[in-house]
C-alpha cells in the first residue's frame, strides 16, 4: 500500500531519467514495456532474459512516441512507460478494475492496460520518485521544476483513476493517510512581513499571506495568527522598533445594540481605539486573506499602554460575506450605521493607513446571537464592566476582534 510519499522536493530526491532503450538486465524497464506488448500481441514467450530485453527494445524502436522513465530506489529500479501525449500506461485487474500494483510498470496475467491521461498543462511533465515505503510515486512537475501533484494508487480503479491525483504544495502533499483514511494535511502557513519600505498595505491585494478559518476548529486561525505575530515581531526587531514607537491601544466605549441598531446580532458594539499621539508612533499594519476568499484579517502591532512594555498584536477579522448579509438587515431597519465593505477598505482604510492615521474600530461584545455565534470562542469577550487588563490578556492569548465598522479621524 503506497501511502507514505517522500518530501516532494526534486533537489533532494534521486533524479529520474528518461530513456528510449532498455538496458541489459533491466527487468523493470522491460516489464514496463511488456505490459503494453502483451495487451497488443497477447502473451509472449522468450528463451532468455536477453531475448526479452532485445524484443522490448525492438518494440520501442518501432514506436518513437514511447519512452521509459526510471528512478533508483533502495536496491531496486522503478520504471514506467509514458508517451508524448502526457499519458502513462497502467495495468488494471480484468475482474475488479483495480490497479494491479502500487508501482507503475507492472503487468499481471489477469490484467489489462490503459493509457491514463495525466491532464498536463503547458510546460508540465511526468516523472517518478521513490518513496519511504519501498514504492514509487508518479508525479507531475510544473514548468519551474516543482512537483505539484502525485498519483495516489491506493484503492485506484479504472473508474476513479483520474480523481486520484493529490496536490503538492512546497514539497508537501495536501492530503495524508491517517491509518484508515485520507485527511487534509496541516499546512504550516508562510507569511512575508517587511516594514523596511512600506509600513502598511499598499492595496487590498497587498497581503502577507493566507490564514485559515474553520468554524468547527477556530484554533486553526489562532495558530496561523500566532505564526504571523512572530513574523511581525521579527520584522519590528529588524527595524529597531520598540514598543514606545507604536500606537496606543485601548477600549473606549460600549454602545447597546437596540432601536435602529437592533439588526446587529450582539448585545453591545464596542469602540477599539489605536492612538498615535507622537509622530514617532507610526501605525504599522499587516493584511492577510481568509482562505475562504470571503474576507481579511488586519493585524496592528500596538502598545497596550498598561506599563508592561510588551508589544501586543490587535487582530481585526473582516468577514465581508457576513457584513454583506448584515447590510441587508441594516437597510430593512432603516439604519444609517455604515458597515465595513470592500469599497471602504480600498478607498478609505488602506489609503489613510498609508498616511499614518490611526483608525477607530467597532466590533461586537456581550451576548452574541445568530450569525455571530460562529465566532464565539475566538472573539474578545467583554462588556462595559470588563477590566481593560482582562481585554489585553485575551488579546495576548490570541483572541480577535470582529470588525463591523471603522472610522478615520483626520
């Protein structure tokens, strides 16, 4: 069972070679060709291994569109037969339709072969890599020489073979075998944070990376943001930025959501202020995108102003899909309370962050209802009686603010 692929990095893997010729005593290559010969000409008999190899070479010579791809494993050579159309020849059981072997290039008395189209795009190619489990893995390689997918042969059949490709990102498959089934692999996010040229995003497309949001597992977002926070701290340190050069952060006020604000599904809306009193307290901000494509997280390193001397990260979650749905209710209520949207981010928030203005943010607090319940457990929990130190503690633990509205004061 081939379920333990190696790290898919061609720089550290044995190099596969292409050939149009079967070498002497190369039984694996000859078998890969014979699988096709047997299907075309029926079972053959050869008096010796040398005759077997010679006949396979004759067949290859008569079919210039065919070639062998081989790679050296641990004490074994793996081979597969491909053609110029981006297809690989695989053998399936006549009765069950199952792939007869986890490794390519194998034939079977009860098998029949098919050319399987790998769905290659321009510049892509097929290759073969040895795994950690004494199996070979068929891989797709992009134009830049990176492995982008491999063929999962476990439980592969003629019916599902085209759906058996597993994507590879930065050398790591996006799915892994947990002993009983395939599950999504935990991908460590990567972020690019650099304040040396720009302190804030240049545009809504200027994101430092992607963070995951999963309602059933909020810790994914908290974990991704924790990695981002460390990157931000390292970028600040590289620029010699200390806590006294960052804006202050504080909770300013709470407003009950009743009357015309009753469309907001929380007990309170609170104002979160970032304040830069001195010119040296420049606003720095990092924008990341939700993996759903429905929003962003704006992260601002701030001075908690509680005397601790620690830099803390204020994360503002922008759920554009949710805010769009709430805006429909806002219109029904006849409220003039403007919710955050893409246009505001692009035309007001980002340009004014670039100018160094420190925004006031508004988000839900107190009892959460309806669509806000999905964020219970990850949002900062507070009400008018909550001590500010408790709010700072929650922020430091990785809780976030859900951004409903933003004001810019010039």
